[in-house]
C-alpha cells in the first residue's frame, strides 16, 4: 500500500463510521471493497489488518452506532468476511470479539436494521467470503449462524434467498471435502458435523409437505449437482432419491416443475450419466409424468447430451415432437406426412387438449419451437431429427398464423381460430425455420411461397392501418378519439406515478402521429386532457414532470396555429421557462430545453424579435445550470437559432458555400452579428468554452467555428490580425489567454469590465478573427485517459462524498 493511501485510509474509515454522516455512495464503497480485495491478494491479509489498525477500529465504531446506515453496515459485513477469509486473520478478528458481534446470534440479527435487505445480503456475502477454512465452518455451525442461513432461504428478497442457497452449497462442499478422508456412506456418522446439519435440513424440508420448503431444497440440490461432480454426491442422492421420485406421482405437490432442472443438472454430471438403472429410469418417468411444458427443457437438455441411453432419448424426442405431430395431423396433410410419430409411441390426447385451449396453445408452441431451434442450431447434433417433417410442421404453423390454411379437422379449426394473427408464434416458427435452413432440406420453392405470403399479409396490414383514419366517417373518428381521451384522463389522474408517466408518453406519441387530423385536434382540445397535462407540470415525481413538459411542448404544435389558443401558448411558454429556472431536478429541465429547440425548429416562437428574446431568456437561464446536459441542450438551441438567422439574411450556413458580393456580404454579416449580440449568444458560447464538462466546450467551439466561417471572409480575418490596439479589441488578447486556461479559468468576464463587450458586433467580429479556435478545438478533443484512476483518487472521492449522497453522488470511476 502506498504511503498516500495509508494516510487516507484512516480518514476514510473514520468518516464512514461517523454517526453524523448518512452514508456514502454505494459505487465508491463497491470500488473500495474491490481495492481491498486486490490488496489482500498481494499482501498477507493479517499484515494488512495489523498495518492498518483503522480497519478493526472501523468495525468497532460501526458496531457502536445505535442506528448505522444500512449501506455502511452492509459494507462492514462484506469487508469483515473478506478479511476473515484468511485463517490467520480470522483468528485475529475472533480474538478481538468482532466476528461474533457481526455474524453471531448476538450481533446484527437482533437489531432493527436487519429488516433492510441490503444488510441481510451483506451478511450472507460476508459469511460466504470467509468460508475457506474449517474454523469458519465451526464458528458458523456452533454459533447458530447456520440456522440463520436456513431461514434466509425463504427471504422475501430473491437476491438474499438465492445467495443463501448458494452459501449452503458452498458450505456443504467445503465441509465434505475438507473434513473427510474416507469414502462416505449413507450413514450419518460418516458425514462431518456441518454436512450432517445441512443434509438433515434438506431431508426435513423434502418431507415437510410444505411447497415452499420443498422448492428451497430442490433449488439447493439443483445448484449442488450442477456445480459439484464429486462421487459423494451420488451417496447423497441415494438418501433422498425415493422422496424426490414421489413428487412425480403426487399431483397435490406443487413442486414438479422444479424437478426438470434438477434432473437435467444431474444428467450432465459424470457421476450419474455413466450409471445404468435407477437414475435414468427416474428421468424417463419424469418425461412421462411431467406436463409437456414442464418436460420441454428436460427433453431438449437430454437430446443435447452425447451420453444417454437410447430409450431415454426416444422418450425425450417424443416430448418435443408431439406438438408438431399434432399440428400436422390437425392440418390434414397428405398421408405420407400425416405425422411425425406413431400413435403407439405415446398418447397425443394431453397435447391435443393443450393445443385446443386458448390459454395454453400459443405458449406450448412457442416453447417447443424455441427448443427445436436450439437443437437445430447445434453444430454437432447427437440425434437425427426428421428434418422434412419438421419443415412441414413449421410451415403449417405459419399458414395457421396467416390464415392461409383451411383445416379439415375439428382440432385444426380450433387451432386456426387461436393462432390466426398470433405474432409471437409466427416469430418463433420463423426463427425455427431459419435454424432449419442450415440443414440440407427439400421444398425450397414451397417454403419461399409461404414466406412471401406471410410477408405480403404483413405489408397489407400495415397499409390498412396507416390508411384507416381517412376512410372513417367524421362521427366515427370523433367517437373513437373521445373514448380514447376519456380513458387517458383517468390514467393521468392515477395515484401511481408510473401510470401517469406512461400515459403522458402515449399522449406525446399520439400527437406526433395524428396532429394533422382535424377530428383528432378538435377532440383533444375539447377534452380535459390538455388541462390535466398542464397540471402534471407540478407533479411531485420528476420523471412525470419531464414527460408532462414533452407532452405540453407537443400540444403547442396544435395550439400555435389557432388564434384562440394564443393565450394558452404564451402560458405554456411561461410555465416551461419557470421550470427551466426553478425545477430542482435535472430531468424536467432537460425536457424543457429540448422542447424549446423543437419549437424553434418548427417556427413556434413568434416573430423575429420574439424569437430573439425567447432564445436570449433561455440561454441566460441555461448558462448557470449545474447539469451539463441542460447546458449542451442550450447550445443546440443556439445552433438552430444561428442557422435560421444566417439563412434568413441570406448568408450560407456552410463555410464552403459560394460567397456573395463584398458589399452584400458586409451588410449581411453586420445584420447577423447584431442579431446574435442582441440575443447575448457570444457570452454564452465563449463561457461554454471554459466549461468543466468537455462535451459542452466541444459543442461551443464547433458553433463558433461555423459562425466564423459564415461571418468572416478571409480578407476580414487578415484585417483583424493587427487590430489589438483598437478600442473594440482591447480585451481580446486577455480573452484568448483566459480561454486557453479552459475549465481552470477563474472569474470569466460577464460584462465589459475586462475590456470585452460581448454585445458589441465589432468586438465579437474581432474575437472571431483573432482567437485561435482551431487550437482550442484540438485541445478540447484530446483524450481524457490521463485522468488518474488510482486507489488514492478513489479514497479522496469517498472522503468528498461521505454525507452528501442525497446531494451529489460522485462517479468513482
């Protein structure tokens, strides 16, 4: 550890444990933990702790806090577990009585902060980190910690529950592999103490009759058999096999869907895949007893294996091909393609029942098609599939979805009613068909014809919907829009902010696509929607306010051309200006400046004089905004205004456009400069060159380069070279020196006090001709890789942000 970091670490620990501080940025804490983890890999952990006593002092200070911050406590637990992963350091922390107070039954478990999921998650992660040696195992088992983990398996937080299950798998593996020297048997006495406790918990849960407890143990076993390939797992399986097998025939137990993943993980283990007899018999039984939806993942997994008994492979093939077989039979194809399976192989009644039901037909076909696509995508497929018949079944599904097939069976008629127009089944069939194209097959012309028909119908639907409104009667349109706005009014008043937000987004999309229709405009303006939308500009949720700003901005496109709506338009402008200057959150302010730019592009800002005042007010507000995206939005507004002004007086906005006569050009330049100076653009642009955020400076420099190319012909640039002694140019050299300092510049001039008059056209022409904008452009576009990303910088960032997480969450790299 460097000397600087060694000096900073005690200050960081003291700041994090300070009860007067609410906490620190989670990103910083995560990076600090990563750094300490890397440090313990480079140096002995015990040395790190002894050389930095502030770490143990930090643990003691956090434990002494009456109400520690959940984020700080979670970090503390994870850090303690990380350090205790070393057996020497574990013993050291034990002697300090820290581990029991942190992880034992008398520690955090009895405090109110335990109710926070992040604390429970930190506890589990800390325990998992220290589980690298037997003393840690004994500490947890003897101190009651293992019972806490059993409880956390059913935690309401899915992340905590999953982490607890993974921890038990790790503990069981560690216990068996570090504490046994002879082969294990099914007898309890042969297993280590910790392993006995976990296995007894698994057995008790499986026999409890409680679906949630059974599911927890099945998840644990699935993870265990998926990660551990040791021979002792077979001994464990023999203890619980009969109980697991009983779940296949007990319809009342709602855990059968968990069995597919368990058996699939076991089939991939060499411990089980090489055995003959009971295990594969159980897999076959599962394929027979599970529903087609439950058995599908198991079937495709089995067919992907290179080692598998033939009878099990046939049963798995039947599960996947049965739905396709029913599709072909239902469509009444020619006799030679009547089906994929012989009816003597399996009973199709279950699958036919599912395909006849509207609630299950689409989901079954989508899942089956996805499984077949996965198999067909394998480079080395362990089984031979009936490619031609599969091809016909995929095409038949596409015909059902497109209404191109007239079935001759009752089942086919039912399937046709369900699938016609079903986009997700159609997509799944097309994906499967694409995977099948990699295999050599037949019927190429037939497939192309069907696909073209599907494509034709899609185009017809698009054209129909796009052209629908003009053919509807005025009364029908009015009724339809009225109904839509009645529903929208209710959603805009919803107590749920997400509903209000999505409703505003829908309204904006609706205005964008239909604002040119008279019936739509009349129905919208006669409803309560505009007023409700305006009210949401004051919504307590910033996301809703931002969406309301966007919606109001698009409403202006409708009201702008209506004389009676001029007052409303001015009111919208005033309200958005107020939001831009006073809203405490950045999202609404970003939305305002974006809408202002759209208004300017669409010509919704009034006469030329009104537009100048509009832009001037906006940029004077934006230039002091703390959010860089708002400031860069202000520059985009300026860019649009400049282009429009240059075009209006006849100057080319492109520097390479042909120049007009000298006299005309001079008049146009003067007129444009006066417009820009009246709008106070130059102060904003030059100020932005010194912005702390590089994208802002880059954008401002780009705009100034365009203005110089458009306003200053080469002859005038030459005239400017010796203009430093003119009264108008006294402050230009000083300005250039200031701009070269970039974001380090102090007290950037806001008036003519330094000899720079940003509202004087002659001064600004001299500035454009004198200042080396190309040099500034190159400097601003340099890479920022030189920024130091060191532990010292990280520690300094944490110190800077402790206690200010609600105001300024720093990005600690």
